[in-house]
C-alpha cells in the first residue's frame, strides 16, 4: 500500500499500524497534571516532519509516573471507559491525556476493525485514513513481556518508537509480538460494546476481516478524570 496502513510482522496475520504525524511544529504544553510530590519522568516528543491531522500542541516533557487516569470516550454506540496506567507507560498516558484534553479525539471515528486473527478496534486518527497523527512521535514503553488479552488498550505504530495518536482496543484475546505499548484497559461494559461492533462486521477494505467497522464508532467527546 502506498500509504502503508499496515505493518507486516512475522506472524500469519496482519499487524496493527500507525502512520502519519506532522510537519507543522507542535508547541509543547506545560501542564503535566502532576501533584507537587508525584513521581515523574522526562519524555521526549519528537517532530515527525509530517503535518498533524488536526491542530494540536505536543505535551510537555514531564509526565506523572504513578497512579491511574480515567478517560471516558463518549461514542455513538455508548461510553467506553478507559483506565490508563501511568506507572506502566507514563509517556504514553501523558500524551493520550494531553490529546484528549485538547479535544483531539472529539468528532473522530474509529477507522479500523480487524475480525480475523487479530481482534481489535483501532482509533485516534482524525483523518480517518489510518495514516494521520499529531505531528510528533515518542518512544515505545515496553518490557518485552507484553500480552494482549481482551480488554487491553495499546498503541498502534508503524515500527519501533513511532507512537503518535492511534491506539487500539483488544476485544478478544489476540496473539501479537510484544511490540505495542500497553497503557491501560477498558472495563467489561466497554468490552461488550466493542464486541457488538465487531459482531456487525467490517467492510474488508484492507483485506479479509480488516477494514472500517460497518457500525460506525464516532468518538463524540473524551473526558479525563484525574485521581
């Protein structure tokens, strides 16, 4: 594919991919949301040289490295309740929260559903093409022991250290190599909602069992609750 929507891995299925990112220079946001005595880490968000799919500021370089953050994605098929793990993936959570609080996800659709071999719903690209991103990228946060059971929330990517804005929700246990940063989970009710979307199928635009979901999933608004 000319836009390289998919990353091919050494497994007998098509892997998740995230392309895109920005050419406009993203401006760093200053607020990490950290309490005065909270443990923090320094994160680097690099310009990609590709225009962001939507205007956005890059996060500041200091991220909270403890606790959880709750995010509710209000969608046309029901709320999706996310719990982000800032201890496991502080830079990823910091970026996701920054994007959510800036309205980056509002009015976007989950553009990809896989129903064969890999079982995920992929979101986070305002362009809806699978190649859009925020104009910056950041490093993987991996232990090498990652697994992807149902309910996992993880970052899509197009190779090592290419995280941006696209993420996926695993709705059925999925075998993937430990190459995708896990940064949280969704609750049981949200998992059931995604499974209902998956049951309705995909348009197979990217291949058998891989394309846009036939049931549109529009993220109407993302709400962040800290602490």
